[in-house]
C-alpha cells in the first residue's frame, strides 16, 4: 500500500562490464578515424563489407582452431532459445568475411579486396586497451597469393599511421611457413617442451600435444626462458617459404618501411601461414599491439570454399585512438556554425523554415527549442549559445521578426560587427561562411 504512495526510484541499469558507451565528444574522434580509414581503403581499392555480428559457433571453432585462447575461453556463445542453434558473438571478423565470400561466391570473378569496421566480443579481463566489446577495422585481400599483396596491406597500415601522425609504431614480421614445415617444427617443439615438463603450467601441459604452437604465445613469466629456447619455426622453412618472406622484406625495404624480424611472433589463431606481422607500440602499457595480421591461404577451403589464398589484418580501434591521445593528435571536433536565439515559441513557424534553409546550405545550426517552462530567458539562451561553441548567434527577437529580419552576432570574434539581414537574404550570409 505504502509503495503506491511513495514510489521508489528504480535501480539504475548499467552497461555490461567491459562494454563501453562511446559518448560525445569522444565519439567525434571515432567518426574522424572512420572517415580517414574509408578514404584509405578507397585509395587501395578495398570495398566495404558488413557481415552479421552473430555467426554459427562452428565457424569460429573450425576457422580459428579449437585449441586457441579465443575458442577455449573468450567466446560469447549461446544457444538460440527458439531453435536451438549454437551461436556466437563474433570475436573477430576474418572468419565471417570468408564465410560471406564463400556463401555468395564473391571470388567467382577473381580476387576481392574487402574491409570492415565494427564491434567484436571476447570475454577477457577488462583493463586498459582490453575490453569485452571492442572494435576492429579490418582489411582482407581474398584470392591473392603473391607476396607483393602481403607487402601492400602492410604498406596500407603504415600509410595510415603516417596520415594519422602516429610515430613509434614498430612493425614486426615473421613467417609461419606451410603446413608440412609446421608439422616438422611441431614435432621438434613437442620434444623440446617434453624435456621441460617441470616448468609448464597446466594449460601448457594440456596443449602440448594438441597445439604446441600455442605454448609460444603464453604470457606466463615462468615459462619465458624455455619458450625463448624453443626451436624456431623459421629454421624449418623450405626454399619457397623463405623466398616469400624475402620478397615481402625487399618490398618493405624498397619503401623505406622499417621492421624487425621476430621469430617468436606466432599470432593467436590457427589459420595463419607464411607471413604474419604485428604493429606494436610501447606507449600503451602491456596492450601494445595496435594492428595484427597475416596470410591465411587455407582458411577459405576450410570454410567450404574453393581453395584460394588470402592475406589481411585487423586493427584495434580503441588502441589506435588511445595512441592518438598519447600523441596529443586527437582530431578536432568541428564547431557549430550558429545557435538560434528565439524569444517566442509562437515565432517558430516563421523561424524554422529559415533554419531549414541554412542547413540545406550546409550551415550547422542548433535551435533553442521550448522546454517544459516554455522559452528560456534571452540571457539563458545566450549562455547556452556560448556554451554550444557556436561561432554566431542568430537572434530572432520580436522586433527582428516584425521587420522580417534576423540579427547575427559573432560569439567568438569581437572584430566581426553585428549585422542585420533580411530573412530572405540569409542565403548570402550562409555563402559568406564557407
Ligand atoms: P592480444 O595479444 O593483445 O590479446 P590478439 O592477438 O588477441 O591481441 P587479434 O585477435 O590479433 O588480437 O586482434 C587484432 C587487434 O585487435 C589487436 O592487435 C588489438 O589491437 C585488438 N584487440 C584484440 N583483443 C582486444 C580486446 N579484448 N580489447 C581491445 N582490443 C583488442
Ligand atoms: Mg587476445
């Protein structure tokens, strides 16, 4: 009974841990990055692809590999209550793009360059640069087998760092060779780690015979010495694999793109072969990899397509933006052109068409609309106009409107004189702005 008389304020519902709202003004930096990336992709002839956020769980289990961190412990998987399907929120999007390409025979007429942007989901411990919903921008060159395309996608990312004004992003590359070479290395790895059973943690022991390559990207400090001493894949590469790596390196050299060969670089998914690479920075603490990728020549057939080689990368948007912030290079938020100060709600039918005309002419205008109490006072409207960052106040007062006019006041520059324009002549003023 008393509950009805004194309603309690409802508990707040907050966002899921590790999943962030991206709010203004920060969202403007996201948009600015997206605009730059779209232009970059256009210049490299990559076309946009948008695939579902939810995919069949089997796609990732088969594509990424059963014994990987992502599949074993990071996926948001669930059963569709309505039909029992096993589904997963995508933890990455290479598998999804390949699925779409196969499903729609995108490679029927030859190779295809595709890019995407969007959220990915991994159940990880949230920390700086590591979230449960995060965003990737990715590029996939499907149907290309030549080493020059490996180099081309690396050059594309390299150019983006340059255009964003980011320095100190270090490129590391390695080769994972071909399956037969991997098998020989695998045997050597197992032998090596079996001889050091005592330092292996439980996970490493379990993975030793299932997927020994995964031991190499363990972050367990106690295992680092024995990982460091493990046989290197690069020593098992045949001539063709070496030649492929050399071609990539020579193209990078010819472009003056510095890199380090890191024979320990393995990547977390099983689908890679030959070239793998990461762009790493020391400026973001331990989450230093901003972009990572490589060649995956066997994934397309594994997903049921006609065999075709491919290479690509994905970058972590949060980390790139964080790095931009570290550089003090966050893009400027475009300021509002004008704020309309309107004294009487009754004049809106006369004022709104003028604002519409301005917006049509490319001018950004925020309108003072009525609030619960009606129109705020002139003084408070001017305060808001000032706080909005607008360059000009458009004053639609009773005198102005009676004369079919508007007064335009500069809010930022005292040297610009106040002017009065006929409403019908506002187009000319709009022109003068740009
Ligand atoms: P890490 O070693 O940092 O876990 P990863 O090898 O799992 O990275 P990839 O699967 O290669 O990462 O994804 C490519 C990029 O996406 C990473 O380099 C990183 O910038 C970003 N990324 C991956 N996982 C996350 C996450 N949980 N939160 C934010 N960004 C992420
Ligand atoms: Mg990871």
